[in-house]
C-alpha cells in the first residue's frame, strides 16, 4: 500500500469531469451571473457613495478595484466548496472512494485527483468570470491572462485546505464551522472590497496570514497589468501554502480512508 | 514442472492473519488457503470478521500482523498489482448515481487504465450477461435493487479479474433476483473464475460454495464443504419438537443423542433420525414433532450460538 502517487490520479479527475459535464449548464451559471450581480450592486449601487479607492498611492475606480477580488473569491469558493461538500458527499454518502480503493488506485491518487479537480473548477469559473469582466473593460491584457494559471494555484491551495477539513469532520453540517471562521472573514477582510490598509494594524497583520489576501493581491496586480514585488510575494505565499496543506490533506485523508 | 507449481499455488494464502482496530482484534490469527477455480464462502454473524478479512485481501485495509499472499504476491508490498487482477463487489451500493449505466462502466474502466474501446466492448458483453442491455442509458439511481447488484458485479468484472470478491451480494434482494444472480455466478464458476463470497444466507452458501469457513469473534470455527460440515456437526437429520413436555425431555435425554433445549423448542440432532422420530411420534403427540434434513443453518447456529449479536 506504500506505492505512492502515479499519473492514475487523472482517472479520478476525469470521473469528476464526466459528472460535471452531465450538468454543465447549471454549473456554468453561477460564475457567469455572480460577477454581474456584484458589479451591479457595488459598481452601480454604490457609485454615489464611493468614487474610487486609494490603492498603492493611486485612485482606482471602484469596479476596477473589486473586479479582480471577485475572481479571487470565486477561486476560493469553487475549490473550497468542491473539496468540502462535494468530496464529502462522494466519500461518505456515495461511497465513491470505497469503490476506487478496490481498484489499482491508492488513497494518494484519489485525494490528489479530488484536489486537482477542485482547482480545475476554480479555473473554469475564472475563465467565465474573466470573459464577463473583460466585456466591461475592467482588466488589462495580456498580463491578466496570467490570472488563469493563478486560479489553478489558488484553487489547489484552497482545495488542499478544504480536504483537511473533509478528513476531520464527522458530519457534513460541521463544514459551517470553517466557513464561518475562515471563509467569511477572508471574504470580508482579505482586501476584497476595501484595501487592508484601511484596517487597524493588528487586523492588517491577521489579514496578511490568510491565503485569500494574497490571492486577491496576485489577481489584482495581474488585472492592473503589473507583475512586481507584491505579486511575487503573493505567489511565493501561495506556493508555500500548498506545500504545507497538500501533504497535510493527504495525511489526514489517508488516516480517514484507510481502516 | 514450472507449470505444475504455478497451478498448485493457491489464489489466496493467509497465515496467522490479524487485524486490530485499537485494542480490538477484528480478525484474530486466521490461516487459510483458497485454491484456484472454486467458490469459497465465509460465513459468520455480524462482527465475525468476514468483511475485515476480505478488505485485507483486496488491499483496502493494511494487515496488522501475519502474512497474506494473493496470486503469490505479498499484499503488503504489491497491492496495486494484486488489485488490478481482482474484482470487488462491496456490500454498499458504490455506483456513481449521477451517471448512466454505460458511463459507470467507462469511468470504472479508467481506474484500471483500460482504453475506451476495450471498456465499451467488455461493458456490452457484461450488460448482456447480466440482462441489463435494455438499461444502458438509464441513470444508476433509476435501477431496482436487483439491477443495482447485477451492475455492481458486472462493473467488478470489467478488468476480467481472476478472483471475484463478493461481500453479501444478495442481501435485500427478492427471490427472483437472488436466483438469477446465483445462476450467473455458477456460470462464472464454470468458466474457471475463483470466487470469494460472504453471506448471511445459508441456502446461498450451500448452493454456491465448494468450500467454506465459519467465523466468529475474529476466529475460524470450522472449515469444509457444506455437506461435510453438516455430517460433522449435526448429522443427517433434525427432529424439532415444539413445546416439549417433561416426559418427552426425559425420553430424549435417555436416548443419548445430541440435542439442544431452547425452552419452547427441543432440537435433536440424529445420524439416522427416522427410527427415533417414529418412536417419538408413537409415544408422544406427533403433531408437534417435525423430522427434516439438517442444513448448513443448523451447523451455523450450533457453532455460533443463538444469541443476538447487535
């Protein structure tokens, strides 16, 4: 059983793709409509209240400021929800992993296939959102194209984090806890709808520890057409985050799957 | 010479096999061989260690101690090779509910690195063999209980395994579905497939198994063919007496045959029960006495007791 990871994890990924394609019309809707709703609410609805945001010493129009953050939030949500609720349903209710464990696949390949699938959903969502946001001319090409590989990296990071929770919770209701404690605060305070610089210093420091802050930074820098020191720091953070959470996810899930 | 050695090698060889969960021994020092081409049964009450044992055989659970060789390969180091040659039908429905019958085959075939063409050809043959060809495009959730079982077994055969492992394959099925499934399994056996089966149905074990073992508390209680086990543990006939009175009890005790007194029911195990039965009927009320052939169920209950397990 100590045979490690092989390319066979792709068959797990393809299983999820096959299921996704069965209901792709429904799956395409949220990333298509979500940015429209947000841009309408914050761009038009707030337009009288907020003229622009002071970011990096420059005034940025508000829709331009939040558009890359909406992409980052979508990356987080896609992977996190896929590898919590989605993976848990497959593991616990559908016994999909049990069936896989009786084939030449091993636990590492199953978990890796799941996380890579979560990252793929982030990537698909990002492609759709980028298209919508580009129609409004809110991102600078060609640099913004790098948001696509960044989406995969960010998805892998949040998917690995999600898989750790999946390996730990006893019931599906318990996912409320990490969502309430991590996802919602990151969504609000991760430099998404206002710069972290507006926060008190201690809160800025907390925000810096959280992964979404860096994914927002990276996405925003690329959307503004820049790839400098700030983007590099964010990129390094996300790589290190994956290097910690992915092996931990394998460890926790192995302990759960192998009885 | 080499060939002779190859065919003589058992498909499964377990030696002093143990499985612990914390301090609890689910499988406690079990040794057995399963030769090629037979249907081998594992019987036992709930919690006997059957599923734990077969999970070690198909590489799902690591073994705690002892040794386990499948196809002559050590399951601890060669699990992937072993698993590619086994087909497993687990107790629970593990089909992909969002996919059609055909898609279930295609997805599963990829886990074995089979190419699409091979997968489709084999799936078509298996659908025909298990009378599912009309349901090719049906979703897995639309199938009846019997069809789900057949599809589970069909899917387990997609890699053309040399060993088929079935964990309670007919639990919850109606009699028609059970008989249809038994026929299919007998057909597979005739083709030379080695089958490992767990079941709670003694009629199923008696019909399908060439050899079987009865487990309880993680240990093997006995092993043999169904007929040999009946001869060894109960004798040919059973006389059951409902509501026996003291006079009948006395008579039975004095006759010196093996018996079990359940209070409202007296069970007498007899090698040749006809004579004793006639005598009982002559002396006592005959309408409460029944003479019947001993079955595997009698062996099972005699060995594992009659108390509830859960």
